[in-house]
C-alpha cells in the first residue's frame, strides 16, 4: 500500500488528529501557567493516553496517574539504597529492565510494563544524568524525582477533564465501527470493494473494536451492552460468510440479490438467497448462509430478544509455559543489553544530553526483527523531520512570538499533523509520534526546566543531544536484535495461521471454539507483518515469502467455510453432527506444521478426511466438498517454493 493511501482521510481521522492537537496544547498551556517543568514531555503523553472514546481515554489517564505515583514511591528508596554505589545501580537497572521487558513480552501488561521499567531505570540512574553537589545530592535527587508526580498527574487530569467534557461516548464509537463493518459487507456484495480488499478488512475488523469493548460496557445498560456485543459477534460472522461466498465463485447477480436485503432493518429480517444462487450447490449453500446471517443481524438491530451467546474456549497460557518460552527471556535480554550499552556510552563520554538513547531502547523494541527494524526506521525518520520543523520554528517563528497563545497555536498545528499520522496505519503511525516528540524536545526544551527559564531559548545543544540520543538508541537496539537471537516475522505469521486451523478443527469436532475476534486478529497481524519484509531482508534475514501470503488467504478461506458449517449445525441441525468431524485431524496436522514455523502447504495427509454423508443435506455436502478441496485431499500436492527451515519458537 502506498504512502498516500496511508495518509488519506478516513472517517473520524480529522477528529482524532484535532483532539490530539488540542490536548497537547492544553497541557502545554496548563504546565506553563502553573510553572510545571518538562511541558513537552507531559504533552507527549497524550499520544499514549488518547483513545477515540472518552471512556478509554479517562481510564488510561487514571492508569498513568497511578503509575506515576507508583514510580515515585518505588524509585526514591531504590535510589537511596544505591546512590553511592555505581555498580549496584547498574545491577539494579539490569534487573528492572529485564523483569519489565519480560512482562511486556509475556503478559497483557505490554506497554505499561515497559513504561514502568523505563521510568524506574531513568530515575535510578539520575545521579549519572545530572551533576549535583555531593552533600545535598540525595535531597536534590529526591526533589527532582518528586516532580514526576505533578508533571504526569497534571497532564492526566487535563486529559481526563477534556475527554469528559468533549470526548465521545465509547458506545457511539463502537456503533460507528459496527456501521463500518456493515458498509464493508454492502460494498463487497455491490462490487465496490474487491475480494482481496474485503478479506483484509475482515482480519482488521476486530482490532478496530477490541479496546473500545473494554470500556463501552461502563457507559450503557447491561441489556444494551449485551445487544452491542451480539452485534459485534454476528457482524464478524456475516463478514466471514461473505468471504465463503466469494470462495464459492458466486456471480454478481447473486451478490447483488443479497445486497438488496441491506436497505433497511425490515428488509434484513426477510433476507433470502436469490434464485441465481442455485447455479451451483456451493454457491447455494454459502448464499443461504449469508442470507441467514443478514437475518440474524437484522433481528438484533430491530430489537428482537437475543439468544444465548455461544460458549467459547479460552486461550490461556500457564505461568510454567510462559517461563519456558525462550522468546520472552531472549527479548528481555536483548533490550537489557542495549539499554546497558547506552548507559555506558553516555556516562563514559560524559555526554548526558544523549540520555534519550536509553529511553529509546524501551520503545522501539518489538517481538520480531522486522517489526523492530521498521519501528527504529520510523523513529529516526520522524525524529529528523520533527527536528527540522523545530529548527525552522526557532529561527523564523519563535522570535516573533509575544505570548503563550502564539506558542500554543504552533504546538496545536504540529501536534495535529503528528496526530494525523499517528492515528493512521501501523506502517506510518510511529513516525507521527516521533515528529511531535522531536519538535517538543527542541522548541519546548527551555520552556520550564525545573522552575526556571519559562521563555524562549535558542540554545540548540541540549535538544540536539536528545535527538542524537534517539538515533544512537535506535542503532543500539538494531545491533542487539540482529546479533542476538533474531526472531523472523514468519514465526508470528505461522502462529496466526496455526491458531486459525486449531479453531477450525475444534469447530468441526463440535467443541467450543476460541472467540472469533481473537482468531481473526491473529490472522490480521499475520497479514500486516507482510508489509515489513523489506526491513528483515535489509539485515539479510530469511523473511516472509509470497507463499506465506497465500497460506494466510487459504487459512481465512478455510475458517470462513468451516464457520458456515458451524452456523448450519446450530441453525439447521440443532447442534447435531453433520459428518464433518473427519476433517478435524487433517486441520490439526496443518496447525502442528505451522506451529513450528514451517511452510509447505498443501500436504498429502496421513488421514482420510472423507466424511459420511449420512444425515446431511445438499448444502452441508457442498460445504464439506469445499473443505475437501481446500485441504488438498483431492489434489496433488504443489511444490513449495524454497522450503524454509522449521523454527523452535
């Protein structure tokens, strides 16, 4: 996808960008009014706290405020214990970093754990960053650490108040996402969206709602929330049904006939498969499934009583398995070594203004090599762009400013531009963050350094050092991730595919399946990783080949057809067996093959998945036949392109 497509407008993007710009501006104004230092860093927290809905934004602001209190409470006694012992400080930094980054990799804490580790580490090494008189060193350091609380808490209060007053309710944002899904279905059936683009939307759909679902239930009644959850679930099923329809080879007349049922709620509750769908048994089966799913969605929108939600299997990993998984401790080790190298660098050179190299290590590190190199590249590009904008502003704009209002306008414009990029696709989003960070570090550097110099300054040295530090930190992480246990992206691509096949196998056996949103999100991540192959190949790592893209498409098609069988079992056969269980072992074999990171589809299976047709109708048989073809049970195996070695993790 092109850069212009990533920067193109989409519904809600302008509002999000302006909201980010407004929040950053408000924090800068409040910080300067109250003479709170580090206004730029406080404003940059908006990019971590902002969510499209007020509920989520307020919740994250509360978490960050609590995190600030925790950091201050933990770091002061830690620092007091090691302030006079540099080797102990380094050992403590290593332990904090390793534990924090292991938690970030292995648990849902993610960014919270890495942020906590970064803040604790930075405050513990504060004696190496600032030169203070020895007799009063611990007292002055404690005062400096205590400023972390007001800096973060005032910023979070500002964000929370503005989100409460002007933010959107989470329910409204979720409803917009649901409308986008229904519009995508209508666009595909009408032929305005091609099959490949629609498949990409299907796998991206869960991620657009996942965070919102956590907070929408707090702002509506239980009954309305249950209806919204049912709509979320059934719209995903409808999108999968349309994927199965595409795989069946349905013609334009069949799709158009189904699309005509989406005109209003009443029409949706009466949806039927058009006569043209009878051209082939496979098209008839998938068209009937799409029509049935449209009726289900229509009944939810109409307000009819809801049925019981399906029983879902829970995908959990025990602590013992997490501790045994090497990728988590390998990730933590790489970040720890990069961070330690950065500390040695700026303390050994006595160039403390490049201490941002340490902070960079915690934010550019990603699970796989391609993602890490991609994020480092975005950070460096965004940093250089932001620094250039800041330098031009200091030379041509800041000398003309007479009050904080003019500075606020400049902050609003640059933060909104960064926000526009930051709320875009993952391919470019992080560059927007870095443009704003570099701009703040340069332009706002002198506007409040612990209570002094709340006015413009033209000393470029501190800001230049911070920007150079970002570049050095990126290079340190790049070296660590390339030299030590480089984890190719195809490991996570294979994980998304194998989770899909395990879900298919469980459904064919009649067992509870994992939440469809989680399976599709994993497949969506596998699809997104294909965009970063150039970053892995740039460091000569065997990356994702085009055959992996074919495997992702095949997995989605398999899930779509198998889900149609699952729905027919519940809707037509009242949960009774429909003879498709024989496929389960075949797809379990597929999952096992992908689980070790090997690509070799399709296979000649060691099991015979030919099911008995007893008790099945023509539509069931058509779907089963389709699964047989997908599984490669009736076709000769293709020759895999350049078989890649299996991976242990």
